[in-house]
């Protein structure tokens, strides 16, 4: 049975690492409950972690990921990220890529964007 996985960074559609999730099936656009913080890890990928209070809703995409595909995805994720439980704004719990809070907090907080793509667009507009 496929695992529902929430992605919010460079593997989403139109992003440079989207091929890393080849074999996963796009289910729908999704967002987290407003309980997360989002940081930019060296402007290369987002780092998200759960805070409960003081969090924001983070935009992303939900995929159905087969057991045969999941190990390959995990192997290509950046070294600090790990798979954990993520609460969506629908109330549904799914898996998602999280970043240790101590790693993320040492990097710029981009939570006000609530979306990795919006953050990237803001950076491009400054060039």
C-alpha cells in the first residue's frame, strides 16, 4: 500500500529535483496545519519543523509513494532531512520531510512566505 508523503521543497513539480521522486504519484496540492516553521537551508532547500504554537501553514504537494520507490527518495534527500509525521490542514496525518529544529534555526527563517516557491520567487525578483 502506498504511503502518503507531503513534500514542500525542491522535489515538487517544476523544481530542480523533481526527478528524485520518479515513480511517486501526485495526489494533490496540500498544506500543513499552522504548526510549523520554515527555514532556508543555504538557499538550497527548505527545512521544516513542528512547533505547535507560533507556527504557520506550509504549502506543498501530497504524493502516493510506493514501498519500492520510498527508499530511493530517502537516499536523495539532503543529509539533515528525515521522514516524520506531518499534520495537514485537513486534519490528516501523513509522512513528510522534516529538519531537526537545531539545524533549521541556525538558518534564515522564511516562515512568513509559507511556501518554498514563493521564497524562491522573492529571491529572483531581487536579482
